[in-house]
């Protein structure tokens, strides 16, 4: 039996520049972190006592005898990719799916990690990120960028550069521990209650994508500015919050499905309560709303958002990992 634990990510700057059609032409970069909310994938070989050979439990339960009959596209294609059969897979998570935190990509990374471990093989973080990108973007043909899979695999607070030759580099952002804690304390996250499929929103936002290049290039530039604020102890950390406001207002211009009137009202309400900036996490349309607020305004902001669920969090550095490993002796079926 294998259990993997894979973190969710929050992206601060550069979202959209991780789209292949953008960074192959201009390059791209994101500034993001993983935090202490996780998805768990439990995988083992299914004993041969049942009328089905594969059993899957996520938001649905599937019992099939043929991998091609699996409804969940990521599981079906991942099993084909790594030649998996006769398994029982269970998925659970600390946060809801379709909520803007890269949950589907964290699941893809954690599932691939579990499959490799069940085969008795080690897969490094880059392999897991690369294969999760291939799984979601090519095999499943889901629209979206590359940052979620990379963040989930590597973990930590990183700058991820996307290169015009189709490669990427992951650079940990070196922040003094006290400054990093202050940043964590100044960020506050609320669940709006709205959920959506990121790939659907990415497709909706792709209309007129090339007309949004000006905004995306500016969002790309802001990654440099935000990183400088973090690594320079003499810089005003509050500028991070002001830059969040700037990048959110730019992002709103890059797709009609990014925001809604309700989200806009909540965001402006947060600013009126004292937040310096913030953003909706993920592709847009709902999910988690993140604010940067000074300590003395924190309670005022929480009171203004009292109708939303406050979700405390702490940054984490581990990325995907195997937290339980019990090897199994497995002999593949011989089909007559």
C-alpha cells in the first residue's frame, strides 16, 4: 500500500505567463508557494476477490474491469501512461476541488508519485512535474498552464521561469525566516463558496488571448518587482500587498471569466476594511480570495468577510512525498 501527500499551491504573481502559447514567444515566470493543505492518494493492488479489477474512490466510486471504461480522465490516462492495472485508488483532500488552488494538478502529481512507488520505483520531482503536465495538457487535453504541476511536485516558495525553448527552471526564493513569517501572517485567505473547472475557465479566457499580451507582459514584469520586495530586507514588505492589487487589476483584464460582480464586491469590501491588496487564486470565477493586510487591520478585514469561511494556512516546503510505503508482491494477470 502506498499513500502520498501532495500540497496545494497559491500563486501570487505571473499567472497566465505559464501558458505555453505565451512563454514560447515571450518567456514567463510565476512567484508561488505551497502551503499546509494537502491531497492524499492511497493506492494498492486490488485483491482478486471481486467481480471488478479496479476500484476508484474520489467524488464518485467506479468499479471497472477495463481501464478504458474509467470515467475519470486523469486516472484513466495515468494508468495507461504507467501501465497500471488491478488497483484500488482512494483520493481525499483538505480543501474542495475546483477551488482555484491547483487541486487537480496536485492530485495528478500525487497519483503519479503513488503509481511509481507501487511499482517499486523512485520518480524525482522534475519527472513527476513533467509527466503531470503531459498527462493533463496532452493526454487529457485540458487547457491551462504549467505552474500548478511544478509547484505541487517541488513544493516551497519558488520563482518558476518558463523559457522560450519550452523548458522551465525552479528557483527557491531565499527569504529571511522572520520576514517569511511576517508575510505569512499578513496574508489571509477566505473561501468564497464558488467552485468551477479551471480548464473550462481557461478555455473561456483564451478568447482574445493575444489581445491581452500587454497585460500579461506587465504581469510578467511584476514577478521581478515582487521578488525584490521579498529578498531585500530593507524593502517595505507592504509593497508586496500593493503589487498584489496591481497584478489582480491587470489579471481582471485578461479574460471575461476571471471575475464576477460578487467577487468584485467582496474584493472592494476587503480593501475598504484595510487590506492593501489581494487576488482571487487560480483561473478565476470563484474559489479562494487572498488578501494582504497589516496586523492592526486584520480583525477589521475578518469582520468584513464574516460571511465567508476563513482558512488559516502556513507555508510548506516539502512538495509531494510518499508518507506510507508497504511493498506488495504483485503478479500481473495472465489473460487467456
